[in-house]
């Protein structure tokens, strides 16, 4: 309607003024309701053509959409392990901070595993003490074996020397017995050294490895125990948290509740524009938004990014072929951020909005290579965005009336 009124000022009104004052025709005499078409046909046709062209120009170069919303992602509250709820720490709806315990699971199994790991660690410590005693014992045995060997060796050397000086003074049988005894003492030394080495290996290698394994098992048991405490991963607010003690929770079945992160939906707004406007929408375009949750307010925004694909065209591989005739036309998704830092502070997350984006050709017009005619056309394109801005403000003004009165509220 606004475009029609604007176009009539340039076509229908001049035509009527020419008929009225240029040709002297009067409304009600020569110009009647029955002769309006014939008398003002040029103005009417020009008005309709100009209106259609203006609407096309406005909606193409300054796209608008009502499919805009402050989408926000919620964080599902799920435990890492299945179990039975032992205690619930928060209410149905409550603010939480990162690390706050939301609920706990029955941890009897995990506590038993921790106790078993602790006892295993204590057992290894006891074995380590016993192994050190065995090392001391093996060293004493080795020292005794060396003493016995040295005694037998000295006696053998003495009798061998006597036999060498006075043959026959010492029976050959005694010398052979002493040689056997020396060999036996040497074997005892080797056995004592092997026993000491085994004990030292147990102290320095085997038992420390068992100790590390026991500590790792204890740490693993502690990790499993910590999983029974389900905590908030981010600052936010818990909503619809109807969990109660005794409930069974499973991360593969269903979440225990919903956590809305702090500031969710306050950073950016997503708007879906028609596919025909894909060549017009560019990052950096200035836009305006009017949201239902903050009536009578226009929020200046800027387009930060535009998806180069349409979600309606996605598919998952399967056993069925895709029929393109069944596909619905999708929209070009654009992400908008407020120019002011707190531009979306008062807008409720999830609120639906109306968004206008405005094409700006200022840099092209200011370029030296842009001709006069081309610059005039671009000026006209930028100027007609004012009509869309007026329409957005009219929509924002009438939004409460439309919602509360005309919708049968």
C-alpha cells in the first residue's frame, strides 16, 4: 500500500492534475467513477507498472524476512556412565556455575574398586619392604659364602704347598676332598650372588612396576568414582530438571535435564532469506531487526556471514533414491550480529524476529570509473531502501496490536 501511494504521486496525481487544470475537466462532471479508467488510464497504468517495479526493486535489493530467530543451543545433562540416582543437588529450575554438582549416582561399586586398589597398593608396599629384607639376607648369605670359600681355599693352598715340599706328607685323598669343597663353596657364592641379584631386581624393577600398576588402578578407580558426580560443564541455568533419587539414567537413552548456557542466544541472530536473494546477501550488509519479545524497538545489525548452501538440499545416504520433486524450497541462512555490544541483551533467546537487510552501493558510487547514469541508478537502489525501513517500523508499531488484539488473544 505504501508503495502504491508513493508511485501514485509520480503518475496518477500528475495525470489527474493535467486533466483537471490542463484540460479543464472536473471530477463529477467529465471525470466520474465510470470514466476514471478512460480519463486516467495513463496514470493508472503507469502507477501499477511503477508500483510493481518498485516493489520488485525493494524486495530484491533490500531483502526482508519473517523467518528470523535467536536460536540457541542447549547442553544435555547426561552422565558418562549409567547408574541409579542417589542424590539430586539442584531444583527444577536454578542457576548454576561451572563445576556445580547437579546430581550423584550410586557409587558403591566405584568405592569398592577404590578400596581394592588401595589395598593392592598397600600390599605392594609391604612386598617392597619384605623384598628389601631379602636383599639384606642375600647379601649376608653371599658374605658367608665368600668366607667359607676363602677358608676352604686357604686350607687347600696350605696342604697343596706341604705336598709340594714334602711329597707324601699329605694324603692325595685329602687334597681332592678340599678341592671339591672349594668348588662347592664357589657354587654357593654363585647361588648367593644370583639370589641377591634376584632380590635387587625385585626391589628396583618388579615391585615398582607393580606399585605403578596399583597406583594406575587406583587413579582409574578414582576417575570412575568421580564420574558418579555429574557436574555442570558451563555457567548457565538448569531447566526442566525433574530427576529424582532412584531414577535410572543412561547416556544412551535420554538426558537427565537441560542446561542453558549463560548468554545463549544473545550473540547472533539467524535469518532465512529467499533463494532469489542469494546474490544480494553479502557479509557486511547493514540490517535491522524487530523482535516480538521487545516490541516497538528496532535493533541495528550487520550480516556477519551467509551460508553458501541450503539446508533443504541435504540428504543421507541410504537405500532409496531421492526424488527432487518432493523437496521443499529452502532459504539462505544468514548470521547477524548487533552493531551495539548489548543490542540483543533485552531480546529473549528463541524470540522470533522480522529482519530487513539493506544493500549499500556507496563504494561503487564513489569510485571514479562509475558513470553518471550508473551512479544515479545505484543511488536510486539505495534510496528505495527507505521504504522498507518505513515498513519495518510500521510492522514494529503494529506488532503488539496484531499479536494481542487481531490474533484473538
